C-alpha cells in the first residue's frame, strides 16, 4: 500500500487557516513586540539579543520581498504539536534567523542567527550563537530543499530519513513538524515529494510492524519506555513514530528514542482509551504497532 498524498494534503489544508494565523501572530509578536520585551517567552532572551534579532528579521523580510529569482528565499514554519512552533527566515545578504517557541507554561523561546548561503544544492547556515550561548537554538548547519508539487520544504540533512518516514506514515501532523514555506499550505501538491534518490524507497514501502517485547524502568510519573522487537535491521530509525494497531480500543503513539540491531526503545507520546474513559492505559507485552498512521490519525495527537 502506497501512502496517500491526497489524504495528507487534505488534512493539512483543513488546518492551514489556523496554522497561518498562528504563524503571523507569532511573527507579529516577535517583530513588533521584541524591543518592548512583550512577546511570549522573550523574558528569557536579553534585550540586546532581542533587538539584534528583530533588526535581522526586518532586513531579511525587506531583502526577501525584492528577490524574484530564487524560489527558496523567504520564511518557513513548522509545528510540533499544539504549543511548539519554529520559524526560519533567510535571504542571501541578510542571512538567517531561526525562532523556536513553546507557548505552554512556562512559556519559553530560543533563537539563533547568522549567515546563509545556498550552495551545492542545499541551504547552509553558519550560526552566530553556539549551543553554550544563553537562549540559543541549535540550528542545523545544512538544509536540503525538497519540492512537493508547488510546496517547498527545508529539511535538515540529518533528518531526511525522518521526513521520508513522516510522508510514509500519511500523517499530516508528522509532515507539519518539518519546515514548509509560508504561504505554501494552500498550494497544489501532487504525487510524492522530490526527495534525494536514496530516500525514495521509503515513501512507498510497506508499513513497518513491531510488537512490545518489554518495558524500561519507570523513572517518572509518565509511562516507562516500551521495548519493540524491531530495530535497525528492520528499518527502524531514531525519531520515527509508531501507532498502536492492536488492541483496537486504545490510541497510543510512540517515538523511537534508541535503536539497536534487532530491537528499539520508544517513548509513549499519546495514550488513552477510545471510549473516553479516564483510567490510565496500561500497555502489555505483545501489543502491536505500525509505522502507518490510521485513518483517525488526529486522535493520536494531543
């Protein structure tokens, strides 16, 4: 069974109005409120850094508005759940800014900026802030441009396999965790994304299947990690998602955190009963998972 691009596209288009509104509200708060230190999360970022990044954003926006011969210049956004978003804006002379924000409580924000160059078929960023710098966001140094019909994505080079698996899953929410150009949600998308040749086989592959073979230590109040009986040899990679397929009365979504040759460990992201009961789900050895999202995928996300 091949993934259904139409299913992903339709789901994303239904959400595009909300996402676009959130994006522009976030950017407006960032650009207009930065110097006043009033935007959510800005209390963690120094006044000097805030002013510098706000000026950089203004310069990028001005330059990008005048660029007509480079389809990749401009602003991009991604959403990782209902509270976390990332914005990346870049232009050849003004460089880039990347702004990460979690609007849940406590609200936090991270940022980075620097030079940007489109060379060798990829976007290369040189961040000015190191990982040790206060309030810095660890921006990837290389992004691979990917067209999907008329849509434009920038994928960190070390996350291309995860993007391929997100498309393979047919989950709109998983695709939205990758940077797409602002304004592209409503553009037409046909077929499958134009990923590098070595990743194309993952787009139409059969779903990966795995079963719970054990559990890690329960070191917190959430769920212990679930040990799956599939690993690197079966195509599992760190960061990919699995959905519970059996039993059928539970929504459960996992993210793989560690991968061995024939087994892997996964963190429970979502777990609840389909009938709405409020008791805690208690996973068991033998429960079955798949890498293909179900038709009611939206129920697997908070």
